């Protein structure tokens, strides 16, 4: 009914609103929520655009700075190519809610040119680094990783 535009604030002949008449607690809560949401003013699109522009500017400044937050990932399997591991590491971070790292570097053995079993990931801010550290124990190709 609310989606169809029902007026919650309307009163009957006795001065009661829909909230006063309603017997079901869940429906009463929905009606109260509708009244509350109607009182919140709409956000001006210009304000939203300005906020998005400021956020983009801050991100650009972070990307241009040389300050990174680095973590080490251990326990990686050595039987795969470095670019495959890099993609898997990025996927694990994304599933964990962390931002895409600026750089992921899988260290290779200089003789065999196979992964050594650890990598480094650089993040633009400490919050992304913190979220990335929470994936400790997740698996890559069946191997549990340590962050």
C-alpha cells in the first residue's frame, strides 16, 4: 500500500491515523518508518556531484603520492605462474572487501623462475590494508595463505 502512495498521516472522522488503528506491530513499525522517511528532505543532486568530485580528487592525490601500505602474503603454492597467483591474490582481497591493491608482486626464484611462496601487495590507504589482512587463512588453489 505504501508503494502505491497511501497517505499514512491522513485521519479518519475520529482523528485517528493509520498508525493509531493498526493492530499488527510489524505494520505499525513500517508505517512509522514511512512517516520518518517522508520527513527527511531529498538530497540535492549538486551536493552529491560535489561530494563525488571531492572523492575522486582525493583518490587521484593518493594514487599520485608515493605512500603505500604494504603487506606480505605467505604460503603461496610454487607450482603456478606468477601472473596466475597475482590474479588469485587480487580475487581473495576483493572477496574480503579490500580495495584492489595498487601493486601485487609475486617474488620469483632467480634460478628456477618459479614463485618462492610469498608476495607483497601495496595499498593506497591503511583501511584497505586492514581489510586485506582479514583474509588471513583463505585459500589459493587449496593452499591456506598467511597475511
